[in-house]
């Protein structure tokens, strides 16, 4: 049943989303989709996005909930959003964070869950089992701290991506500051607003949620300057 034929988006039951470029709401809908869908094809008139488990988990990791994702799909879709899409969005988003990586008192890397049945399921999985060093209790296992990335990859493959709250070991202090003016020309220097935003997102106020990740910006946007801004923020080697 049509909802609003003037909207720019068609959500299909195979998890693809078609977005009309020549639509007054294109830019607004594109920005919304970019938060939780992957761009697959971008020919002249119709762009194709996909709602994948990874794109939905990345959205969840950034703080976007299932209700917000479904609301965006409904807002910009020409037709009703298929029921299986709404159910899958809620299912995938709910899986993120049910497992957590934490640092133990002695610095060991622990995988924890409030759900003992889920912990039993993943700890018996052949992809994670070789990375487990000790089963502490029904809620916690100790995993190889030197293979942290492998642990996270295994959990993604299993279908339950972990929320990484283990943080990082602080490096030695390194005092540095960006100069307020360029030495060559003497002109004022500062990060552009979007570069500073990237620094703040990466740093995450020094919490365990920050300190790692990939800064994605267009060519020539100043990713090196973002890296310098991060160095100034961290003040460590």
C-alpha cells in the first residue's frame, strides 16, 4: 500500500534500499542511510544501499538504536517497509553488546555476558574456542589478550559482535601542541571544524569507547591533520 510516492526511497525485502537521486529529499535521506546502510552502487539516477549485519552493528556501536533506524526507513520510503526488514533490523541491532570485552584486575582480557546460555553457545563455537584460555564462570571467559582482533572477528563471524570496553595501555608521555600559526607564512593555523569533530569522535573524551578506529574523509580533506589533532589530544607515544 503506497505511503508517499513523493518520497525518495524504496525498501525491498532482500535488504536493499533504492534511493532516487533526482528527488528534493535525496540529500537528507542519503545522510540518514549513511549511518546504517552500505552503498553498493551509485549510477546516475538510482543509488543502491544494503542493510547488512555489519552496517547495522556499526550503527549500534555508534549509539543508533533499532527504533531510530526503522523510523528513518519509514520516513523516507515510498511504500510500507517490509515486515521482515523491520524484524531483522531489531534482531541484528539487539545482538550488539550482548557480549563485552573487559580488562580484568590483573590486566587480562575477559569476555563477559549477562546471558549464560549465550556465553555457552559462543564459547563452544569452533571459531572462538581456540582463542579461549580459561573458563572463569558461566558469565566470563579469559581470552588471548594478544589476539584481541581475532577474538572480535570471530564473534562477528558467529553473529554476536562484542562491545569492546577493555581500553588500551597508556603510552609514555609525549608533550606536543599544534602551533597557532604556520612558520613558513605566519598565517593563522587551526583545524577545520569537521577535522576537530573527527578528533573528538575518535578520542571519545578519553573513555574506553575511543582510541581506535578509522577516520574516513575524502581525499584532500586533511586526514593527516586529524591524526595530528589526535596526537595533541592524547599526549602520549
